[in-house]
């Protein structure tokens, strides 16, 4: 696997939308890089987490050296459970909203995944020279894989093969109870119990855990010693041959072998158990002869079961980068349907030589032909020499034509790229239908990536408590207002819709605190609408604007739900903007239906014992 520490040309990316920010953030260190192509990581840096007050200062420090690069997508592997948008780290005093970090950094996409989920996702792509096998066993094809890694904590995960690829397990298996296997380990457990009523595997099988083992064994052996860090203990054992340090390492590796065996029998990991983290790779070849493997197989009646399962140490640098990059790539492919390799050819075409550009044009215009024809025919059709075809492939980062065809074939099995295509007078009904659908899908996906969730939360909160809701809209947006009135009225919210500027100006003057206006406009510049919204605010009502984020209407509103799709409404009928506005109405409707306060009103009982229907009605997005 190719990994480059630094490259001044990091802004030259094979991805059509530029380099991608990747990070592996642990309790102690943060490793960051820019991915410029599959398997290519540039400008790798390691930062000390203690030097920063939070995730944003850390990322900004790294990005300060890359101010000339336009970043759209990023993914972080975090040594922490990841559930939902808000993350509170357990090993640092850091907490953040993923969406807020994304917006602060100006990214379209930001994924945050558990670090061992990322490491697990990297394993299927490892080569023999990325690993060190410890003991015997042969991996079974298409079988479950287990991952364990002692570092500042004890990471744990698994990889399950499916017909569509691999699925990783989000696990906190490192927090299972520690089970001693002999009298010495029981003495260590008793030592730990003096401080912690619950002793997990992570408490002892980790960097800090190694230091606990060192102190426990020193007391057991009647030795007076100064405290050592895990790095000093490893160095003391491997370099200085210190007896206590050697005993600590042997005990540590045996404990790790027992935990790995438990994971293997729990998951049925016939694909192997892989050891990552920052501790074991420092032991190098010594780990092969450690008690790890003998303890791994010491399972009584199940010893032969475990003897068939291979165990490996992951030795490649920064392995989580490969996994988090894969997760991000699959996420982007799922969102955009993008044929990444075709976009790379289009993106880099201008940087190729004139002869290589002819090959690129042939690839773009006749991709299936390039896949099926030999190099001689490709060269003839592109009117270039055969060596030029090879140079074209290498310019894109491939070893040759065969390597290029392999990757290109897999990329062509994905969905058709979704992008804006102008409908022309000469288009057939089939072509214009495809273009209208593709343009709309592309706009919806972009809208989803840039949506402000916090504004939606605020809007749903206002609507859930509203005494009355009024919709103000004119022209093409009136149909959206009518749709909203129809949906909201079914929630038993008094609702009205006004499409006449004179009427909604009069209506706004009659509003009271607790009432909510939803004002809908493509441009957000209609003077009558802005004036009515200002009047509503003066009356104490709240205003939710569905409009352009930089418009006068947005500035007058309590909450703006931005629709920034660009359409020339002065010359054309706005079509896609209307669909995005309708989507926001649907999102608000579902949000109201799921609101906690309304959930408590699912069934309201009258005094006579009959059941009254609630504001929360079943709608098509909800489970029945």
C-alpha cells in the first residue's frame, strides 16, 4: 500500500471534486492526511491531541498548511462510540456536533466513524506485506474477521462478508469483564480491584493497562520500582532485558491472546483475528514468540477450533486511513451515483499531453469499447501509439492498461453519473425525460448534503407549539403553501394559506405571540412578502422562511430553511426549487409527527372513556 508523507502537489487530485480530508483521532495522537487518489495519502501529519482544545482547532491547525486546496469531503475515525450527530468523547474533554464541524470547515460531507470500524473496513484490502502472521492457521474464504487493538484503550470490531461487500460491526467489546487465566493474572485483577470495582479488558490490555500490570507485578514480586510508561516497559523488556519488564510483556501478550480467543469464538472468525493499535507493532518479531498464540489456542475442548484460525499483526503505517477512505468513498458513491474513475479522466484531461487527451476522449465517449478492445485497437482508434496508451494509464496512477481496465470495469458497474444536463430542442422524449429526472435527482442530493439540521430542529419546535400557522406565498410557490396547509391542518393545527399580497398583509396584522408564519419564495425579494413578514414579527409571531439564504426575506425570519438552488425565475418557470420546497414541507410534517410533545398525545381519552384521535397521524414515512 502506497503512503507518502508529504507532497507539494497535494492539490493535484485524481478525484473530480478535489482531495479528501482523512483523520484517525485517538486519545493521544491525531493522524491526518489528504487523500488524492485511491490508496494515495499525501501530507501525513501526526498531532498531539493535548495541544488542542477541541476537534475544530485540531483540524484547522492541519488545514492551515493547505489554504490553497479546495476541500469538499472529509471523514474522521474517532476512538469513541459514534451514535448520531452529537459526540461527547470519553477519553478527552471534547464534544461536538458533526454537522456544525462540517459547516465550520465548509465541507459538503463529513463522516465520523469509530476508529476500529474504520480499521475493520481496511482489512479486506490488506496485502501480505501489510501483515505479520503469528502462529498457524489458514483464513477461510468469505468468513467473518475479528479485529482487536490495544492502544490508549482496547478497540474491538469485526468484518462480515456479504454479497454486496463487507459490513463492519460497531462494537465496544473492549469493555467486557477481564477474566484471569492463572494465579498471576488473578493477583493483577485483585490489585486493580483496589482502585476500580469493575475491571474490563481495556483496563489491563492497553497502554495504561500495561503500566498497571507493571505496578501489580512489582508489588507481587516484592520490588520497589519507579513508575514506567508503556513505551519504557517495552524498551526495558526488548532492549535492556529487564526481568520485570519481560514478565510484564509476557503477561500482557497472554492476556491479549485470551481476549482474542474469546472474540474468535464469539464471532466465529474463521477469516482470522487481526491485531491493530499502537502497542503490539512496537514489539516487532518478539511478539511471534510471546505467549499470545499459545494462550489463544488454550481453550480446552475448543483448542483445535482455534488452532485453525490465523492471527495477524497489522504492520502497515496508519492503517485506519484505508478503512475510513473506503467508508467515505462508498458513502459518496451511494449519495451521488458518481462514476469516480470516469470523473478522474474528465478532471485530469486538461493536464494530459495532446496525444493522451485523445485516449481520454475515447474513454469518455466509448468506455465499453475501451474495456473490450486490445491495446493495438485502442491506439488505432485514438490515433496514437501504444506507448501513449500506457502513458495515459500511468498519468491516472495505474501501472498499465490491465490495471486501468480492472478498476474501470468495476466503476462502470455503478449507477450513471448524475449531473445537470441542458434539455435541447432536438432531444427525443426519452432523452428529455432522462435529463429532467437526472437534474432533479442531482439537485435533491446536493440539497440533502447542504441541509442545516439545526434550523430544521428549530422550525419543528416552533410548529409543534404553534397556536396557529399561516402560509404566505405568491406565484409558483402557492402550490407549496397549499400542500403545507393540507398537511398541517391534519395535525389539528389551525391553518390558513394566503396567496394574495393584500390578504396576507392584513392577516399578518392580526397575529399574536405563539402564532407561526411560513413564508415561501424562490427569490425572497418580493416587497409585499417581506413587508408582511416584518408585520408578523412586530405582532409577536415567529416566521419560518423557505427561501434563498441570502435574501431579504431570510434576514427578516426567525428561522430560514435555505433553498439555494439557482434557477432563472425571470425567464423560466421554477421547477426544481418548487420540488425542494415541497420536500421541506414533508420534512417539517414528519418532524411534527415525531415530536416528543405530540408523541404523548397519541391517544387522548375523553371523560366518557372514548378515544379521540391525536395530532400525531400516521403518514407514509412512518412505521405503521
